[in-house]
C-alpha cells in the first residue's frame, strides 16, 4: 500500500461531511431552436467512500451532470442554476484556471474509452509520474515508486516491468486499469467514472468493477458512477439515482430501488431489463424438430499480412487468423438460436458467412439442405435476411423509408406496379407498429427504436424464413430494447420465422432463444437448450462468462 | 401504443420543399455569414450578366459592322468622338471593353463549368469503382492519380491541349478550340475528385445499408449508383465549387498563353492577353477591367466553396 501524503478524504470522513454536494443544478443549452434544458434541478450528496450510481437512458442528462461537476460542459451549454460544493467549498463558479487545478488533483476522471484518456506517444509510467508530480510534492523516484504501487493496486501484473510500456501494448481492460491508476494518482477525493466499463467485454468488466470498488473502499474516495447498465450499478454502487429527461426520478439504496421501485418510470425501467435468471421463453407456436439451417464445420481465416505489395516482397510467413474455427450447429425451424461470445469470438464473422456476405474458407451453410454458397444462392436471397446492430448505419440516410422497405421487393421482383408495392410497404409498417405515413419520411426523422423497426420491416419484406439478427438491440436503450425484442417474438410466432440471435448480452439471449451456442476464440465451446446451458454450464468458459455478467439479480 | 412509436417525428416533414430549405442548417449558416452573402451576390451578378450578355451588353463587340477603329483607346467613362459612350473604355479596335468582358465571361464560365463537370464525371466513376472494387484496380487507378497530382495541372492541360491540336486537322482548330480546352482542363483535374470519392466510398461500403443490399442480391452497379453515390456527393459538391474557380483560372491562363480560345471569341484570359500589350503605353483599362472581373469571379466562387465545406462539415457546426 502506498503511503499517503495528504488525506483530505480521510479528514472529511471523520467530520462526516459529503465530499461533493450538488444543489438544484440546472444546465441549459441555448440552441437555435430554443433553449434545451439538459439538467434540471438536480441535487445529491456523495459521502466519503461511497459509490453513487447514476443511471438513465440516453439523453437523461447523467453525463451532463458529471461534466457540470468537473466544469467541462461543451459550449454553448452552461450552468444556469444551483451550485456544486466540493468538500463544502463552492466550485461551479471558479474561473477556468482554478477549475483545471482541481481536475486530476481533487477530482479524478475515468471515461468510457481508455484510448482517448491516455496519450499514445508517452509511456504509461511517464503519464502517471507527471500527474503525481504536478499535484504532489515528491521527487521523481518517489513518484515512480508510487506509480508502480498504483498500477499494482489497479491489478496490473508485474507493474515494475509494465510501467515503461506504451498504451497500445495493453489490452482494453488493462488500459482501463491504467486509466484508473492515473485517475487515482493525485489522491483525489472524488472520482467521476462515466461508463467506465461499457466498451469492455463482460469478463473484463467484472474485474474492472472490482478494482474500482476496492480502491474506493481502501482510500475513502467518493465515486460517481455514471452508466446506462443497471447490472453494473447493482454490483458496484451503494446508493443510486435514476434520471430521466434531465431530472432525478428516484433516489435510494440500490437494493431498494431494484427490488421495490416506487416511481412509475423506475418500475417500467426495471421491468424492461432482462436478467440471466428470467424464465425461458414459451412459444405461442412451438418450434419444429426439423432443422432449417445447418452449419457444418465452418471455417474462416483472415490473412493479416498486409497489402499486396507487402505480400509480394515479404514472401510467405504471413499472419493468418482463424476467426471461425470448425463451427457446427443446426437451427430448428421456427426456433431462435442464440450465439453468445465476447468481442473477437467470431460471432459476427459467422453471421456474415450465413447471410452470404463473406465466403467461408471451408465448411458449408445449408438452408433446407442446400448450400447457400452453391446451389441455394438464389433461394438464399429471398429466404435469408439480416437485422443489424446500428439502425443509424443500416438504413441509407438519403432514401425514403418506403423505398428502403421496398428494396428487397424490387430487387427480387416479388411485386410489380407502384400501388402493389406501396400496399405491401404499408402492410409491413403496420406489422412493426409504425404508421403507414412513415413511408414518405427519411430515416433521420425517427428515433433509434423506430429505425430498428424499419430495419425489421425491410428484413420481412422479402417474406424470409430465416433472419440473422446481429446484436439487434445493443445500440438501444433498455426500454426500447424490450419493445423491439417483444416485436421480434411476436413476428416470429406470427410468421413462423427462424432466428439466429447474436448478442454479447446473455440476458437478452436467455429471454429470446430456445437453443444457445457459446463461442470462444472462434470455437464453439458449448451448445444446448438455453436453460441447460445457463443453469448447468459444463464448459469452464461458459461458467466464467455467466458468473461475470453484471446482472440485476445479483443485487445484495 | 408504446412510448417509442408515439414520440413525434420532426415537424419539418409536413412542410413544403421551400419551407424545409428555409428551415435548414445550410440556409441558417448562409444567413449568418456576411462574407458568403457578398460572395454569392457577386457570383450571381457576374454569372447572370454573362448569361444575359446578348441582351444587356451595350454593343456587339464581334460585329465588325458596328466597330469603328476611330473609337479605339477611348478612356473609361467617356464619350468617343463619334458620340459612343464607353463605360469601361474601348480597346485598340474600338470595341467596348464592358461588352467584351460580358461576352468573355460567358466563354470563361462555360469552359469552367463544362471542364469541372467533365472532371467530375471521370473522377466520380473512377473513384467509385476503385473504392468499391479495391485490390489491384484500385492501386492502379490511385497511382495514376498520384502521378498526375505530382504535376501542376496547367502543365498537364498544356500537354493534352498540344496533343489534341496534333490530332485535329488544322481547319477545325478554331471551331474545336473550346471543346479541346474543356477536355484538357477536365482531364487535368479529375484526380482530386477520384481521391475524395474513393475515400468516401470506402467508408460507405463498410456500412450496413450496403451489406443489407448485398444480402438481397442487388447488383453492384445499382448499389454504387443508388446507395453509395448519393452519400458521397456532399464532399464532391464542395470540391466541384472550388474546382470551378480553379478551372476558370486555368482557362484564363491557357488563353493568356495563347493556346486557349481564338481571339475571335475572346475569353477573359484572351482579353487580359490583349490588354497587357497596352499596359505600358497608358491604356490601362483594357487590361484592368477584365483582370478585375476574373479575380472577382474566381474569388467569389472560391469563397462560396469554402463556406459550403464548412456548412456541410458537421464537426465545424
């Protein structure tokens, strides 16, 4: 443990004064089309050693509240009401130079993307030492000692050797630990962590949460943890505030709010969050036993040996990555097969081979017994469709919604004549619970959830049998996610659709899928019915995955 | 109904096209930039007056019957001995400088527009296909563009112009001059477009809406023209505007060097070439007014291009 030179946090703990208190904070953005109030009348305290979770959906004002505390609101936004007190002293009206001195010294920050928080050109040790020496009166050698201690505390193995590495030499999770060590370097009283684990895989996420929590306990620092993920809050925070449209909806102990939410908004929010302990799905129309899609010994290699010229001159010795390595599974007609795995596990590559976007290196994908890359290619275009992760990128921004949905109909020649096509589009829009008038608008006029409905309507327009859904809800807020999943379920039962659901979110897979396969580094390590894999996992990797998922069922 | 579907879409949808334009961010940023408003006004006046030259020019400078050599070298804002009034003076043959400028800008603007359009068509088709196909084809096209960009554009235009004159029979030289000029300037400028379009295409190609079209078996040409092209047109528009100013200057340079349009249909460059012969003998206006027009035209179009680049760049908004 590193010896502490100044202990403002400990003193504050003795006097029981909140480290930070926010009083009636209001943030306004005077925009062209009138004033936008991002934060309205928000008040809370954080005591020393306490982790306060701030949750809310996108646009709830949670990040803006964090930015307001550290004085980093982007213009034209500004604080128009209320005050922020740090250890009893008002800081929201300090001049920018004074505020800058506070950042890093008394308030540490951890952001979502560890790459942007570290300077790629400097060794991590230099960055930590610089921060320590800027704020604390210690020598170079002492600072380096401290830096090594901090890195060890943050969970970096053999920090004596790693301290002279550059940021790119660390993995994402390790980098976030370095950022945490950097945030703690000057012994701040308050740490603001904005989505600190959202860019990380679940197994890494769990470790980072533990590190953050342990360090706050041992140092008595207060933490404001901003996240959209209620599971992370459930595992980390002591108290939480729920925000919606810039206002605080509910405040209380984490366990109380998750188990007994009082406000309507919170009740709906909690209800919309899927859990890995949810009951498994019961189909209105039970799935058949016959397989519609069969994947046999699928392999995909990527040649990473660089450009053509490089390859010509280097000769051999190219680097080949097995993105998908001998994967076999089959999907029953009318059922949902969930494919889970962390980033780089090959799940998206698998999906792209199954819809005809990238050819497999070897192995086959059979639809109704025909290989979609050979005899079944023409049939595949009609029977197989895909729903993508990002509804902002999957719809052409220059096309009207009607043309987007009609594209498969026109490309495949399924209907002719304007009125017939328009009739079909209107029918499809109704099926995804959108107004038929939507066909004359452009995608940017819709919210994320509505756009995903449009993408679903497009996928349905060729009357497919098999739809590959690649992370269909991970870009959406939880309440919208619940609606989209619900729609997908209903459409499946209505049309007898077969789904391949790819997700990193185990809880979503649990509530949607009948069977599930677990991918790790391109290999299928375990598969079977959902309840069997989730409740009695056989493979070690599956067990690790399930135990590290932050889930609302894990609240104390 | 669910909360998500009841959320109202932007109210803009109900209005007409004009109302939508008046409400757009582009118009807003236009209104807020006085420099752009002045540039747009100047450009509009110059282009309109060039278009309407036959209607508004006080004299017909190319009709020998109306010319009088004795009117030559009349000073600006003064009347000649025959009672003809010349706003910008007259040249050695007694032609009204204002009228020659009006007719001259007509040719300059026409050559500039056509050359830019030509460069745009070549650049867009090569850039789109290179960016989408990739591989060896992409490397070859882009290396050619690199090589070409390492020469000054005017040099390439001169070269093409020279080659074209060698191919075309001398009797056709005069009548074909304008088209040769357009092709020469166009070929000298395609690389800029190709580079930009290729980069933008490579970004768009990765997007999921292209993947969705590929899954349903839309053919690549349709994907390129229907999906990718509309999404790469933003930066192309900016380059085209800036390129228009460049092409006008290049045409003037070529005509100034004597390889451009023939003196019988003078462009601004030809007028400057004629005018500079008299600069040192005191007849400054024959050079001065065409030169000022060229500067105003190029500058205003360039300023419009700069504004458009900023207005279309979301990061600078």
